[in-house]
C-alpha cells in the first residue's frame, strides 16, 4: 500500500492542513492529522505553499492527433498544475477509441465531452452536414467509454453549423434526453442567435465562451443581461469561461460581474497554439485574469475544483476530503506586476498571480510545473 503525507500545506483561507494519502485516495485531511503517521514519502510544505484539490480545466483540447486543436495532455495539464482536463468536443464517435487509448499514456486525468458530430473537429464545420450527427454511433461510443465520456459538446456558431442554424442543437437536446449527460454549448458568431440557443437550454447545460466580445454575446448594448440569458440562468444553466484565442473579453467579463453575473466554471479552452503563443498560456494565467478583475482567490479556486467537479459530475474529484481521489495542486500567490491580455487585445495589469508549483495525481505522480523553477520545492 503506497502512502504519502503532505505536511502543513496552506489552504487559501490561511489555515494549515495535513493530508494523508493511501493508494491514490485521501485517507484523512485536517490540522496536524499526520503527526504520528507513517508513510513511504513525506512532503513538508512548512506552511509556505498553498494546497488545494487538483485543478480541473473543464474546457481543453488535448487530442494530439487533431488536425486543428491539438495538444499533449501533460503539457496542457500537469505542467501547469492541472490534474484533470476535460476535452471539449475535439473528437466524436469516430475517433473516441483512439483518443481514449492515447490518454492512457498521460499522467494528467483526461475526460471527454463527446462532440455530437461523429467526425469531431477535423474541420471547422463539423455540424454543417446533419448526417454527421449519428445517434447510434453516439450511443455506442458512450456505452464503450462510460466514465471517460462525461458530457456532450455542440458548437453553435455560423462557421460550424453552416446553413443548419439551430437544428443541430435541437437534435442534441433530443439525444440528451436518452443519455442524461451535461451538454456544453459553444456560442460564437451568429446565426444561430444566442436567444435561440439560450431558450433551448435546460438545467445543467453549459454555455461556454460566456464572456466573448462578439455581437452574439450574453450582454445587450446597454450592458445588461439579454432576457434569454437571464431566463436560462434562472433555470439553472451554467456559465463557463472557455477563454480561448477569440472568446474572452475583459470588458464583457467586467460588466457582467458588475451586474452580479459571475462564471460558474473558469476554464482555458487551451490547445497548443494558444498555450505557446497566448493569450491563454495556462489555466493559472486565466485564473490570474479573474484575480485582476477583483474575483476573490477563494471563489476562483472553487470554480476550478468543487464547482467544476460537481457541475460535470466528476466522481471523487474537486475536494480535499477523505474518500476523494488524491489529486492535489500545490501553488503560490505571488505579488508581482503582471501584464494580461484578453482575446481582443485589451490589456490589464494585475498585482498578483497564481503560480502553480506541482500537480500531484493519484497520490503518486508528482509533476513539477514548467517554467517556475524559482518556486520549486523539494518533492
């Protein structure tokens, strides 16, 4: 039985916690729990390093064989302090078997939101042909990969649906009734109009790219929530950031939060190009943008741990509690002037930033964050 003790980690509220891990699960967690315990390995954080449940990036693209949006799961994930990635529709039923096999070679946990189009994103217009929505193939894929497939993805923008308008989303909602999986819906340029999209969504559905600055955004010209969005949120529809290279506006996010509309999930929409060249870089960098906008560190962490796990029904993820998976992120909050850029070239200057130090996955894979050697600790 492999065991690990993390001693004197600092929670975001400043309290200290010891964590006892056995065989990939958290056995115990609390102040001074580990004092008299024996373990094969100890990590003493000495109260100087923050510890949280492992960060979950709920919108990523990490199918390495994708011709458009590809990345290595460990570079998009663990190297940035992220213990779990949820791939948001890179693959459909045609490639889900290959994708699953590839993820088994990664240390980062990977889950899939299965694209309702069987071909996935092998081109930008996967929903322009309704024949690509094959319900039989979709159902068989879910049956083969229960636990790996945790939801559905439909990209509802003009470049994707072509002349089909709202029809792919209507079909997705019909399919959802059979499978009872969360449905993440990408909003971009219209048609279809955001009002058509929002009025079809029901409790637990996810609007991603929720703070994009395109005309098809959640705010009207006066900076208020569009009525269709207000109705959707009242029904329990979820807002996901999904930053990406074209889908996050400081102005929209700041105005939304001014009127009391906050994200439920903070995610990156990371893939190779926007990780290397920006403006995404990492989930931590996206989290830092919300810190800069005045969202508290406590609430930001909930959006990438507890809320992400709960809203996507990821069992045993998201909490530092006994019985949960031993997925843990070690990080610091560094006081440092940080230049931040959104997807539209707008800039802000932050005073603090999230600095991932390491990802601990399943209690035994300990991966140092890349590019932060000055913050490394003896693991």
